[in-house]
C-alpha cells in the first residue's frame, strides 16, 4: 500500500538557484519521495487525501550535512579517564586512543543510534563519518551503515588508518576501507578512504593507499594540521610536512576532505589549491582542544569550505553560526565575513553532490529531503536578505520537522517510528559497559576483529 502524498502548507520554501537562495511563501506537495508540485499558498490542491503538515509561516530548507563526524565518540560523556590532558598529544593518548581501543561492534552500534537521533533533531540527514575502533576494525563500517540505515540517515564512511597500533591493525584498517569502497556502497551509503593524521601514518602506508586509489574514483578523509604537533612530528619522523607528504603521494583530489587545517600555512594552501580538495572546519572542537582556529583569509577560493562537528555533537547550525562569529572575531569586515559564509554555504551544496548527485534544491522533481525550522521571519524574507535571516535568526532556532526522501523522520519535535526510550536504554547499557571497562586495568592492543 502506497503512503499518502504529503502537503506541507504555509512554508517559506528556500529554493536554491545556482549561487543564491530564493525564498517563496508556498505550499509543497510530496509524492513517492519526490517534490511533485509547488503551488501558491492560496491554492487548494486538486487531491484532498493528504497527510498535511502546516508550517504556519516557518522556514523550510534543504537538510543539514555534517561533513566531519566521529560517530564512535558518542559514548564519551562522563567517562573515568585518567592521565594528563595538558596538550593535544596527551588528549589523544589519554582519551581518544584509549577509548577507541575498547569499542566493540555493540558499542559502535549504540554510538551510531545515538548519533542518528541527535542528527535528525538538528536537521542533519547526511553524515560524513571518520571512524576508529582498532580492536574491532573488520565489519565496523558496515555496522555503522546498517545502524544509520534504520534511521534513514545517508552517509559517507571511512576507517581511520594509522600505524600507531602496530602492523596487524594497520593492515585491517586498510582492508576495511578497501572492502567498504569495493563492496558495501549503495545509493544511500558512500565511501572515502580514511587516514588518522600524518604523524601516525608511515610512508609505506601512504604508498599502499596511493596504489589502491590510483584507479578508483575516491577521495581521502584525513586530519591535517589540527595541532602544531602534527607538523612537528611529521617533520621529525618523515622529514616533510603533512601537506607535502600528501602531495608527494598524490593523495589529494576534488573528492577529498582535509579536516581542520589550522596550521596549514598560506604557502601550503597555494600548493593545495590546484588539487581543489575540501576543508572541513570544526571550530567548537578546536576551541575545546585549544589547538587554535583557522585563518579564514588564507583559504583560497579554489578550496571548498565545509562545516563539521568532529564528533562533539550533531548541531551543525551551531557550527555554522560559530563559523561566522569566528570570522568577525578575526576582524574580518561584515562584507568579507558574509562573502565567505555564503561561499561556505554553496561549497557545501556543491560538495555533497559529488557523493549524492540527487541532493535536492527544493524544486519540482527533486528528491524530497526537507527540514522546517521553528522560525517565522519577523521582517520580509527574500533572496537579498536570506543570509541575514539565516545567520541571525534561523540558525538560532531548533528544527521542528524533518523529511528524508519523502519519509517523515520527525514532526513537531517528535521522532517518528522510533522508540526513543528503548534506544536510550540500549545506548546506556553499552555506555555502562564502556564506563566499567575503563575502571579495569587497561588492556594491551589486541587483534579482536
């Protein structure tokens, strides 16, 4: 039995036209996962048998995308970690590299469930994830894929390849990326090749990745110069900066995501621009780790700028607002900050289509991925002032309704078809296991995949 068509009425539909956003106050009809009609708010559709969502004058946009998440970090709340965290290398060694070694597939599944629910509540229905669970590598990406599929969240996955845990676990990380790229992608789940950061990836590993990717239409997803230690340790161990190593091994292309980039120099950006990678910025994480923030004026036009959360949360609207405020904090003029923000907005729309060409622009015939914000414009809304409304109004408001491929995932703040209590109990049971494991003597690295 087919689902009834959906009528979303009285909405400010923010259609994307090339490099502009054109809001119109209309009604929108969805059938079989597609936007089939956009009509005047005064018109009555010919069919009467609709599921009706009354937006009541609120703003409707395309969904949010998290371009750098760490699903595996979701259980890292209130855990009993010990050891100094006075600098970034110590944060890695005494927090994240302890946690990821303890994760098994049940914990990963629980983390993905938690990430999916948080994401939907923030209007995020597309996630680019960067995963690590070295003791349980094989099958981990499929585990995340299947968990996110239950929530209709589309994804681009990879495993964080690193030499820090020894040869065997490095080999498994390479295999997990290769297998997922070759065997497990589909219309809703795509792949990148994941690397941790230059200072934990040996030359032989970079060479293996290069050999695999030479004839594949795939990019890499890697932390680059998040902290000054990435540069200093890369120079010490390999005699080259992280950027130079990636360039020498020809690992950067238009489908690649370089994450953070805080300590990439202006000259290095010039070297990168012909490769046209994307740079995923994660400002709250950078502030939390005290590693610095990007110098926005150094980023060339040729490099796409994206927003991520680095696993801290799923709140992409907060990340985007932080992006604008940090530019102003760096003394960029309002004109310059608005220009770069607009560029970021359209960079994101263009980059997501490299992986999902059917990502819609809210036109008739487009895939029906839409979100409704709890924002009624207090002044006229048009293409000229959309970003003023977006930055200072829309981003401050919660998401009220989410549809993915015409399926209602959340309406009136309520997740649809999801037993939140059951899932929260499951997440807690796995978080409790993780918590208790941290109170025991820390295990050695084992091959438990």
